[in-house]
């Protein structure tokens, strides 16, 4: 595929970095030989008494710090182009550079560092995540814990992945070689030299490496958005001292770019970075920063926790601000966005909530129950018998705990797309389907001063009514404009209107005043009278079918009927069905047969093959997979879960993937 394919103006920046690469990253190779020469000069001078051991230790600390950059570039494949016959030399440079770091074997680092890029700032999946706290001693402790976190993850949460199990032999060999050599030197009377030239420099270098590759660039470690999860602090001086890592966001955007090209790419794409609100911070003239301070100071950019797309996109860790019990088996969770920001969303949309549970990252979709104008963002969650996440959110999560929150998503929205006048809104909900309906109801009542709303809500019993108090409060606030009818096996009593159930006769009785038809006898046909009424339906499949059939019989305009679809149905295969091989992180595999009019995800779900996914609509990107072989239909640019650049790189979305022949997909 052509990596230089042009897309829209924003995506074009994803190809600009390639003009800064060459067949050989001579700058990295020069750095490697400079480090070797430096070690030789420093150690020989110190052994000959020409250099004080303290100064020699300081010099070795700098060289150890620089060695990481060579290993880092090698790990990303930045030194030689893919397909080069010199690729084995790149591996040699990586292993050699890792020897002086004492703690980080090259192959393990290479594999686990890719996870850092894939899951930046996710506490359970980012191996570089700071988890000890923000006090100085906690930061110090975390700096020395990070390398051991690599080992721990590789033999616990990641041991099921062959990719990591394959690193075990080289890791053991590395540790035996390094610590066997250090022990042998110490036993033979070179203990002071081992301490001076290796151990102390590694300890010093490790602190600065973790600080300037992990802590400072990603602070406060909340955002997961590509343009906000890493910062930049421009400086000509620091570009030399930190070997480009003050432009760490550039590295995260283009991991294959060698270290000495970060600054040049930054200057070239600065207008794009500013447009996207990337965290760029000023260090002042002293360190070669902007001559006139026009940006926030270091670690103070509000953009490090900013919402994406000018408030239209949320992708970060949020703390639970409040937890309210709605009924026996449901709760409402409220989140407060950082810096009093507000998420721009439409009533009826949903959020994706992610949490590490049972040894895996679990992601579920929950509708927003708050209205766009409300201060806090809220979702409603009903506990289900086998619902791992819903049980955790109902029973275990506490105020102050964090969740990964992404969104908003969904097309079940108010105002609707048809742009016709609406005077009456009919809302029909079943069970937890009330959650998006409540948001729509609040918005309609607050925005349509003369509008009438009718809510029909079916629950299995009184104890399962979600948001009863809020609904009752809305009835009081909008007296005369809102009617509510519950479908319950028992009568609630008082002034609450209820029926036994919403079967076809009962639905007809309830909806009769809200729909009508005119017989046009002259033409011998039946037409419907426009009532400026829209219908929103969310609930179990049987309820949705009954309502839609009734509205269809009454010839209600389909544009005015909005149905939330939580479940996808398998399309009947048309034409040839192609074999699709699926490889997963656990080392397991599966095979399904998918026609060109079906998607891999829908067929896999139908056959009970578990493919990691969330929205199932191409929005979130959770089901992104690598196309190892074969040809798939190109996903339209309008699908936001994958970029054209990623497709050119050989990735697809299982929920959108339609094979054009036999294919093999691997979980990333």
C-alpha cells in the first residue's frame, strides 16, 4: 500500500514525518559510536588517574542516559528502513546499548514499550504509568519501580501472549550476562569501578530517563487523546540535553521518527498542533524557548486535560464525583470534567466506560442520562446477572475511583436530523432504556416552551423503576406539559398513572390520542395527518417491535420514529463466504466464514467467538486488528474509529471489516 496516500488536511500531517526519514538514521548511529568512544575515554582516563572517579561517574551517567536513546530508536525500527539487509545490525545496536543500562533487556523493552504507545496513561495497561502518587517521594519511588513493572507485567498480565513469552530466554540470558559480569568483576577486586562506572550511573540515568520519558511528558496522566496525552516544551538547549524528548508528543505521533528529527517535524506541523490544542509549554529564553512567553509554563498547560475537538470528544480518565442508588439494581454515576469543561453532546448519546477487571480491559457502553446543559456528566447503569462491569459499577466502585471514559457516540439523538417542527414528543422506554430517554425528555422540555411530552415506561416491578424521583420532579416542574404512564404488574397508587403491560391493545389505547389517520376516499388510499410528533423508543426487542409495527400500521412518517438499537443482527450472506483466521493475544485462535456483505465482528459474535469490541459501529476503534494477509474492503473515511493512514499501514476494524477473499487478522 502507498503510505503517502492523501486524505483530509488533518490526516496529511500523518505522512509529513516520512520526509524526515532516510534509509539510515546516521544521527543515531553517530550517537552510538560517540557513546562507545565516551565510555572508552572516561574509563581509561579514570583508571590511569587522569580523571577523578566522581567526575567519571557523572560522565558515565550522561552516557548511560544517551544509550537509552539508541536502544529506543532501535526498538522502534528507526535506524534502518523496513526490508533493509542491515536490520540485524539495528538489533545489535539495541542489545549493546541495553547492556550499560543493567536493568532493561532490549527485546523485552521493545515489546513492552509498544504497549506504552498503544495504551498511554491507562493505569493497568500502560507499563510506564505512574501509580504511586504525586508527592516527591512517591515520584522518586515510581522512577525506580518502572523497570521492575516491566518484568512484573511480562510474567503476569502479559504472560498469555506469545509475543512476551518469546522474550523470556533473551531476558534470562541478559540478566545472567550482566549480573554475572558485575559479580565477577567485583570478586576480582573491581567493586569500586563497577559502582563508579556502572551502578551509580545507571541509578542516576534511570531517574532522569523515567522523569523525562514518562512522568513529565505525560503529567497528569489523565488524557488518552492522541493530541493531549503527551506534552511539548520547545527548547534548543533541552533538545540537545534530553536528546529530543522535550518534543515527546512528536515521538508519540510518529514513533518511527529518529530522535534528532523531532524538532524539525515540530516546527513543520506547529500550526496543526496549535489548531488541535496540543499541550505546548514555554520554558523561556534561558533554555532556548520562545523569546516572548506566550504559552503556559511547564506542567501547567490546561490542554493536558483538555477535551478533544473543541469539547466534542472525551477520551480520558475521570473520577466518579457522585454515586446515587436509583433502585435495587441500578445506580447513577456522575463525573466532573477537569477545569470545569463541558462535553458537547446530543441527548440520547452514550459513553464508553473501560475498567480492568478479571485480568482484562473491559469496555461497555452506557447512555448519558444528563442533559447537555447540566453541569455534571451522568450515566445510568443497571446490574445484570452476568454483567462483570455492571456489577462492579453497581456494587464496588466508590466516589473518587477512576474510570476511562470515551465519547460521545450514537445516532439516537435529539434534536432529530429531519429538522421538522416538533410540538409533541412521545417517549417509550423499557427497563434501562429509560437512560437515554431521560436525557431527551429533559432537553425537549427545557427547549420547547410550548411542547407536550408523553413518557411511557415499562418496568418489571416497582423496585426496578430507574430515575423515579427525577421523573416525578419533572412532572412537578412541567405540570401540564408532561404525562407519564408506567407499565407495571401492580398499581403504584396515588396520582401515578399505570397500566398492566404494554401489549398491542394497550399500546393502541395509549397511542390512539397521539396518532390518527385520514381516509382519502377519492384516491382510495390511506394517508397520515402530520401531527408534528416524534417518537423515541428504547428498550427490549419485543417492545420496540410492537411499537414500530403499530406506528407503521398507522403510517407514521419513518423519519419521525427513532429507535435505539443495542443489538446487531447477522446479515444473510450474499455471494461467496471467505475463511477468516483470527489470532488473539492469549495465543488462542479461531476461524469463521464471512461473506463480503457481512462484517467479521457480526459473524464472530453470532458464532460466540469473542472479539474485543465496544460500540460495534466503527466509532471507538476498540476492535482494531492487524491484517496479516489477504485483502479487505476499504473502510470509508467517514468512519472515525480508524484513519486512512492506519488502513494503509495494514489495520482494520473488525466491526467494519468485509473480506474480499481469505484473510488473517491479529489482535493488536
